[in-house]
C-alpha cells in the first residue's frame, strides 16, 4: 500500500500546484498547513524540510530506494511526482523537454513577475506608510501582460501548454494565470488563454486542489502583522 505523502501547504498559487498534482495523480497525502501570515514558514521543524522558508514542500516516506525524501521548491516537487507516477510528463523525451521548458518559464518568469504585480498593485499601497509606486506597478503589470501574450500564442498552436497533452506545466501555470484579474490583466485579446483557463479549471482534480483549505485564504491588506512577516519590513 502506498503510504501518504506529507504535504506542507498554504492556499496560494504555489501551494495549488502541488495540491492539484496530488489530486490529479491520485496520491494519498496528509495535509500540514503552513500559515505564512502567522510565520509558520520560519519554524525550525519546517526549515529542516524547506530551508528557503517557503512552502510548499513534501516528505515522501516511499522515496528513492524506499527511503523517505523531503523536497522543497514547487517545480522540483512536480518533476519528482511526475517521475514517481509516470504521469503528466508526456510520452517521449521531446515531450519532457517541452514540459520542462514551460515549467521553468513559470518558475523563472510568470510566478515571480505575477507575484511582484500582486505585491505592488495590491499590498504595497496598503502598507503603513503606503507604498504606491506607479513605476513598479506599470513595470510588473506590463511584464505580466507580455508573458500572457507569450502563453496565448503557444496555446494557439496546442491544446495545452507543452503540446496536445495535459502536464505538470499546466498545473504549475494555471494557479497563477487564474488570478489574472488581480494582476490587472485582460483576456479580451487572449482567446486561447481564456479557453485553456476554462478547460483546466473544469477538471475535477484541479477544482479539488484549488479548494483545499480555501477558507484559510485571507486578505493581507488589512493585516499589518502578516505584512511584516511576509515582507520583512
């Protein structure tokens, strides 16, 4: 019998990547909430698993050679789970190259840029004193728009991000792209992206992963203590 994976998680786009993957792959897991607004990510027991003090992270009791393994960084976790199950990584080496390209695109591009857009558009103006910075807002809003243009053009050629097969690249990108409104973006000129968002969002496993601990997701604009912890001001 497969022993449950220990999932260290909070309901954010990075956390959703792994909850969605576990649901899609049918892997059992135990949930450990890492309340990032309360500073749980700095606890010594969590830092042993995730030394960069970021969630998500996992511990798999049935790791390589049957020995436990702990993994941090959402992209690395997705690659590990795809190799472990043999699912959602394509059927050929060319498929895997395509998946890795778009996974790295999300990790190095869309995630950081959309995260900065959220910060400067939503959170920085609510700080005390307010940090309403037009240059930063314009910079990250424009870069996210550029990235969504890249994604829309790719999806004009393929049903899914890495090709005509659903993969961990889709799981990685969807949670961030689904928050396009908060990034002050438009889909009016991105019909392919809208189609893909709807298709992926209709998957039952995606809905289950997105709903995990959804009631704990909060508005940080009105929480100075959480802001101080997250933004280290």
